[in-house]
């Protein structure tokens, strides 16, 4: 979607949106319209029981000149501190107009400062994302028409503020595309190539480890997951050096299981098609790297994606197998469907040994138990550092990618002990998200601040929201961008 800012309303055909706060006198807020149009709009809003809730819309048509103009009053609520307030308003407008036949939306942004206007535009643009590549029989009324949004009268500097949000939007769109693609199209090797193309000319340096290189490094945990598939695993490394030369980077680690059957511990058939998005953590890391590079972030950040396909052929690893991780620690494979923690273990070890990061954050659609705990409202965060956890939670609140911290501890960690190896990869249903985090914690080296984000309930949605329709959400991109901006840039 094209986004622009202007001092006055343009001429020609467009829909007009007027944001209305709880305290606004509606008749006065519509001062730009003539008296007849104002009266009609106010009466129409009353008839529709428009109470100005965030994102609520009252719609009517008014006469302007020789034409009828679609007018939308959109609620801004009564509180200015609501999470993702401006994005919710922008998204609501796009959701209403995307397939309406309107091609241009003009928003009366009077009273909004530069950042608020840019965030409204971000919400509107983000909500317009669609992936219709494989839909060959869309009806005329199903096809998107809205292509442009113009914000009129926004505070000074709105275009500069938009530049940052536009970069995040590019990363968000990339992540959503990766997560949406089917697994016959997106697998470890093609994931790498998608990133290579998307980051070409951005300044991000790519490095790819194939199965031979990983075997040489002793990555038995990651390779074990991928050995049942004809699609070989890959470790993708993306380096952005925007900070001080020699400064320790932030390492972002993403679980990239491009399809998860569960392996020999195979999942039920019902719903298994959804497991194409089990690479949502790696998708978020790739999108975040695109966003950071697009806005030339003044920080050193390295994204590492552990990519594999978990399949149950005759060469697949079995329950009871013992694998040796790159760290040298041995793992008894109790359940081959607990594979995400295995690929992350080797990726984390590689990142710490090669990058020497001060901070390491992993994102993974790791456990169904996280959905039982938090549903689809929050991702879980686990950490060995209170400051890091607090910073991530603050970034989540500011970006709308909400996080909720859960506990760890010795009692939970002990559950992961194995009688025949250093640890086991699964310990049953109780506290499943916590014991999975404790497993990963065993691969964190001394002095590294680490956080694990279990995003299992957040990368895909079966119902629309203010920033997305049903499907891929792009969760994690805005969160990571905000965290880097607030904590690692001068």
C-alpha cells in the first residue's frame, strides 16, 4: 500500500476517514464539512450506536461538490496509552475498505503528532497484506482494491517517522510470506534463497552451513532432526554490522522447522497442514534482519536460523536414540516431536562460540503447552536475566507483540535429567513450556544474557486482528526491532 502525507485534502475520488476521540465534540470535529454533511454524519453515527470505541467505525455517504463521498468516523477511545492504539485504528480502516471498491483513503490526521500518524499508517498498511499467489479464481468482490492512504494535517516530521515504520513493514511482509508459503515451496534450501534475494544489496552478510559443515562442527542434535528428510538441513547466518566496530553483537536465533510431522513420534493427521508455520521463529528473525537493515540500525545484530524438515522415513531418528550436540552434551531423544529444542541447542552453541554475543534471544514455536498457558494473546518469555526480560516485555508492550514472563528454576531443570545421557529432550505434559526452556538453558554459556520466546500461539491466527487477516501474523518482527532500537542503539 502506498502511504503519503499532505497538508491539505487532495481533489478527486477517495474515501474520507475522521478519527474521533472520546472527548471530541463530534459536530466540531467535522468542521471541515459543510453544515448539511455534518448533520447527516452526526445523525448517522447516532443511528449506528457509534460510541467511539477503539477501531469502531460509523460509515455514511455525504455530498461534496457534485459527488457522494464515503465518510468513516473511526473511534479512538478515551485513553491515549492503550497498547498499539494508533495501529488498531489504522488497521480497522483498512479492514473495512480493503475490498470495498475504494482505491484511496484520506485520513484527517489533525491533532495527531508525527509518531501517532506514522503508526496509524503502519497499522493501515500492515492490515492490507494478502497472499493470493495461489488463488486463481478470486471473485471481483474478493479482490483488494484499496491501494493508497494519505494522511492530512499530521504533525511535523511524520514522513521521517514513517521511514522507520516503513522498514519494519518490509520486514513484517517478508516474515508473513515465509510463514504462509507451503512446505513444498519453502524448505531449508529455498528458505535460504528467499533470504538471499530479500537481503540482496541491504548490507546484510549471509553465511550458510550445509550438512557437511555442520557434521564437521559436531551438530548432532540439529542434524538428527533433519536426517529423515530428503530436504537437507541448513544453518543460515545473517550479519548486520551497523554499530561500533568490534562491539559485541546481539544474537537472534530462530527455530526453522519448515515442516513438522513429528517424525517417528508422528502427529495426528487432523490439523497437520498447519505445521508449515513451525518455522515462524526463523521467519521472524529473517524479517527483523530485513527491517534493521532497511532502516540502517546503529547496532551489530546477527540472525541465525536453524532450518530442518522433521520427517518419518527409514532414516529418521527414533525415540531412545542418543545424540551428541555441538556443545558436547548428550541428549536422549524421548520424543522426536520435541525437535525444535534440538535444532536450537546447536544453533545457540554455534552463535556463542562464533559470535561471542552479549545478548542472545531465541524465538521458537516450541510447545503446544504455551498455547494452553497463554492462548493467543501473549508469547511466553523465559530468561536468565531480569533486566533483559523487562526490556523485552517493554518492547512487546510498545510494539503490540505482547510477552508474559514465566518462571524457571532448579526443580524444573532437574526434570530434564536422563538416566542414560546428560539430558532428555522431553519430560511429559506438566509444565511443558518451562521444562523446554530449562532444556535450552543448559546450552547457555557463562556470562551470556539469554531470553527464550515461545511464540507457538502467536505466529498464525485463525481469526483476523487489527494488523492481519486470518493467517500469518508476523509476530516478533516489530518486537525485535523495538527492542534493538530501545536498548542497543545510541
